[in-house]
């Protein structure tokens, strides 16, 4: 934004200090004049009666003295105000320098203003927090861009290889080639749609409406029941009517991703997954828990990062694209919720999503039990 040049804050403070001192001086002078003009008698007579001074002569002698004093107060106010304003604005100078460095791309610098809390130090602390979040966000976006480029390049490279082989090997089975190309293309489409969904959730560009998480959990388990049967996983759903405000499509995608992960990252046989919903005064909670291999806390802490699949959890028959929990995390943040991942002591993972609750009536608090066994 282009602005017209103006006075610096330091100069404004200096003029304010000097002006205040001058106003006080003028008021003092006026008070003295009023005292001499209204409250003193016409003449001042000494105790021995040898002389007397009239009021007008006293004022004429007093005015030059007051003029010198006012000039001294003005000079003192300007110099003192300039030094005092500079001392008071020293923290602002450091904040300005840090802001300029951040504008030039250096997000690692921190102000770390010392001293007790005041307005400037509070501003510096907030600015440091903002820089830390920006730095983390930029680093995350760079990693995401690098990983996305790598993931998108892989199916394109495979497609190119298959086409080169088909061009040079005329005797190769065309049906097999088409099937492999179809699989690679499907994976590329799934990855692209996941990236678009992730971007949409991050931008929070969606229509908000009333959503019941319990209905979404039921829809997700019914949709994925054939996949659970294929993998020998038992699905169980239960809980309360959990109404919140958000995007029906995004929250359904969140639930589908969690249930899908619970199925494919489970025990090779006789696995189980539990989907529950709970209502609290200010929060509705969706919990998806599954059996599986023992997970370490360091591994669990990385599962929400894009393309971090966690090799110990990958089933050979379904590797996924590594964006399932990243999408869940973005959708949760877009709905002002919280996402918690916890490793189960017996193996597997417990994922809890907390979202702001919508005001509910007593009828809507009725418990609805649903069990789907595969």
C-alpha cells in the first residue's frame, strides 16, 4: 500500500511530551496572573511603610521571567521527550527489524524481547508465535510439494515404461498391458482426487450444515462392510446421536478414511474394528479403534503427515496413497476440531476426532445402538 510520508512516531511522542509541558506551564502562568490580578490588593506596603509596589509593576517584572522559564520548559520538553520516546520505542524497533526480515523470507528469526510483560512484549511474543507457525507451515508445504511431486511422478513413469514396452514388444499380451495401465491410472486419479480434497479442506471452502456423526459412521461401515469381510475384520458401531455443524461430504470422507484404515491396517485374520460416537456438553467425539500390530509412539506421531504411511502398518495387498490420515487431520482442523492418535497396548491404533457440538434437545440425546458383524 502506497502512503504519503508523515511524521515518525518518535517525533509525534516528542511533540506530545513538549506540548504537554508547555500547556502545564501556560496554565501555571495563567494561575499566577489571576492570583495577582484578583486576590492581591492594589499596593504592597512594607512593614515599616518605606515603600510600596503596585500590581502592574509586579506583573511587568514577572512577564520576562515567565517567558524565559517557558522557553526553558519547551527546550527541556523537546530534548527530554525525544530521548524518552526513543527509550520507550526501542522494543518497537526490534519488532520492526524482525518484521522486515520475515518479509524478506527469513522466518527463523525470533524477537525474544526480554523484560516483564507489557504491551510491546505481548506484541513481540505474539509475533514470535506467528513466525513459528508460519515457519512450520512453510516447511510442511515444502515437504508436501516434494512428496506430492514424487508420488505423482511414479505412476506417470510407470505408464511411460509400459507404453515403451508395448511399442517395442509387439508380441506382448495387450489385455495384460491394458489391465496394468488401468491400475496405474486409477492410482494416479485417486492420488489427484485426494490432493484436491486435501486442498479443499485446508482452504475451508465448503458449505456448513447440521451433520450427525453417528449416521456417517453407520454409512461408512455399511459401505466398507464388503472390504471388511474380505479381510476378515469384524466391524462394530455404537454410540449416541452426535450432531455438529460442518460439511457433510468432508465429514463423511473423514469417517470413511478412518474406517478404511482400521480395516486394511489390521491383523491378517480375525481382526476387529470399533466405531463409536459420544456426546459431551461442548463436544461430539468420533472414535475408531482397531486391532493390529504393535505401534511405537514415534511412528504414531508421524501418521498424520502427508505420504507418511508407516511401513510397519502396510499390508502387502493394499499400500494406499499415504494421504488418508493427512486428509482426516485437515478436515478436522477445518472444522475447529481435535485429532488424537494413540497406540493400543494390545496392538493397533485408536483415533479420536473431537468436534464442536451443536445445541441438542433431549430427544436427540437418545442412544442408538447399531452392530454390524462381518
